[in-house]
C-alpha cells in the first residue's frame, strides 16, 4: 500500500500538481476569453435574466429549469473547497494564492460558458427518455473520438467517488464528531438513507432538493462569515493589501508561516481554484445538459455565473474571514498527522532570518534538510534529542508524545524523518499551523460568536459537502449511462450509497490521491475537445444572437 501511495504521489506530481497543468488550464480560459471577446463580462446581465426565465419558450426541451440546473451544478462545486480548500491554499501559498484563485475563476467563467454550450448542443436522450449530456457526447457526436469519450466517462465515475462522495462524507462525519460528539458511523448511516431517498428519484428530485438547499446553505454561511469580518473590521484593508501585494513576488514569511515562492503560490491558487469551481473539468456540463432550452448558448451563459458565485464571492468571503481574523499564520494546539509530519536531524529556529530561510527552502524543496533516522528518547512525553519537527509546513513547538491520556516514556523509531507512531499506539501533539477545515473553524471563533462559531463551520460543511455528494451522484450515473446504458445506473447508485456509508468512518487518503489524478484525466480531454471545437463554438454564439434579435425584437444585444 505504501508503494502504491508513492506511485500515486509521483503521478499526481506529473499531472495535477505540475506547473504545466495550471498554465494550460489558465491558457485555455484566456484564449477563449479573447477569442469570444470577454463573454464573462458582456453576457453577465443576460445570464441573470435567463436564470429568471425571461427568455424561456413553452416548447423548450429538458428535465430541469435554468435555475435548477444552476443550483445543481453549484451544489456540486460549492463544497469543502469553499471551506477547506481556501484555507489550504492560503496555508500553503499565503494570502496571494487567493488572488490566483480569483483569476482562475474569472477565466473559468468563459471556460464554463464554452464547455456547457457545446455539451448542451450535442446532448442526447437515453433509453428512459431522460436527457444525457456532457463532454463525452460532443466527443462522440462531433469529434468522432469515442475512445476519448470513454476515458472521460471512466474518469468521471472515479471522480464521483473520489471527489464527490467519499472524502465529502469523511469530512462531514469528522466535523460533526468533533463538534457534537456524534459517532461517525451514525452520521454516515443517517445521511446514506437521506442520500438514497434523493438520488433514486433522478435529476428531477435532485434539482428540487438543490434549488432549496443551495440558497439556504449560502445564507447560513454568509451570516457567519460577515460576523467574523465585521468583528475584525480593522483588518479588512490590511487583508486586501496582503492578497494583492505579493502576487508576483511570492509570499513573505510572517508569524509561523515560512513564506512561499511565486511559482508555488501560483500553482496552489490555480489548483485550489479549479477544485473549487471545476471550470474546465467537464462536470457541470452534465448537469446543465438537462436544462430546458431551445438552444445551447443560453445555458452556457447561465453556467458562467457558477465560478463567479462559487469562487469570486464565496471563496473570497472565506479568504477574508481567514485573513481578517489573523489565524492563518498563528500556531495552535494540534494533533499531528503523519502526512504533515517530518522530523529533522538537527535543531532549527524560525525566530531569526537565517533560520526562516533554511526552513523555507526545505518546505519548498529547493534545499532539503537532512531527515532524522534512529530512535527518539522520550521522557514524560518530551523528546530528549536535539532536533526539530516540521508539521503542517511550520516549525512545531511544545511537542508532547502520549499514549492514551498518559505522557509516553520510551523510544520511538524514526526512518527518513517519519516516526512509527502506529506501531506503539501513541500520538504526537504540539503547536503548529492549522490548515483546511480546522483553520476555517478557528477563524470563525474569532468574532462575537466565540466558540459558537465552530457550529457555523460544521453546519456549513454538512450542507455544502452533502449537496456535493448529491450532484456528483448524477454526474456518475450519466457517465455510467454513456458507458453501459441506463441499465447500469441502479447498480451504480447502490455502490455509491454503500461507499458513502463506509467512507464515513474509514481513511480516505488514497481516495483523495486517486481523485486528484482522475480530475486531470477529466479536465485534459475536455480542454483539448473544446479547443478543437473553437470555430463551432464561435459560429454557435453568432447564430444565437441572430436568432435572439428575431425572437426578441427591440431587445438590447451586446453584438
């Protein structure tokens, strides 16, 4: 299993975490933004009108309304990425990483517009009379690349488990267990029943649930976020300065944060931006394909609202919460996770410029410090060796090793900087930076809500993540429909619900790694496909505005 994990890390390093992928993703968005003359700006007001149903026709074909398609797609993107993903981006790259998340979203608005329009244009009806759409259909019907469509569909099924299912319920159950003390398997069992009741009804029931769930969860989260920001109003302007002040230079070290290079913060911002809004991934077009419309461009316009709502609004709000509260660069009591832990063979400090520089180069991989090999001597929980411990990309302090609730006495074997804690049944605690959901939780406590702020995060995580699970079940069953036909959907749903329950109380680390790779295997075929269809896209948009003038004489147009 360890070798398999290393293989996945290597593959992810070449695919999802590599700089070329970030540049390619942004490059496609930039190309279409210029090629189509900034549709995310020119068509924005039309998108709002279309969502309200202003240009609907009685004979429009589809299974859902524009608003339902939007909320279904949003429920798939508004999830842990908005709570945990922003915190992880800032933790790794500093405040400037949020800027590149916003750039990714701005260009992603155009990418969403293109991929949804093309997928809607080449959608089909399945054997049960439901709309079946998504990138695999334009790959098959227009590009005649069935092999590419199969790769995309298989990657979608994998991602439905790895992105939309197992890690989501694991985050939900862990959060509710920490906040309310509810056992994880109970959370999984209850939500699995609710999940089954929703997804067995297909897209119509999913759409009815998401159109109510998305606005409700947004209101709850917005109220909590504004409470934090208003409580720390004196830090609002400095927060904006931190976001925009170091976008090309790299983030400077401050507090427990050791800094980040421009290349690293850029990559983290783009990577987290994609994970948050999924622009270019090809998932949202599957939901939008079901929308009632007499032509595809109007639904593409609706889709360009998603990155705006998901990233530019909600992720920015989370970013301001993290920065204004001041928690992002402070060390807090933390239970150390093996994946974030490394023991160095010598002692270092983050209290002077030289020490910070050494540690910064180490965590960024430019100059690696020697890892510790041997045994830790532990007396009353305290390590007697003269060394340093890195946890969560920061220098750990006040480290205590315990077994149960009792300070540990004895020795702990360490190989290449990794202690064998599981073998001894012991845990390591201390002060270090926080990241992901725990960091956002700490930020929400820094307001007049105090400790009650953690309930906002837990409830928000529950609603955000559960809605993501619902939407990804639909993406998966449309991919299954493409691969084996509608007959395979009931079996897929049973496996989906079972995996959801099991992941509520088991480790999903490997699943996350597989998911990152599957995301790239979805995104690359989709991006190549829409590039090949660029002329088709341009002519489709041109035809739309010609028909628009005929259908709505006297109406203002951007053309």
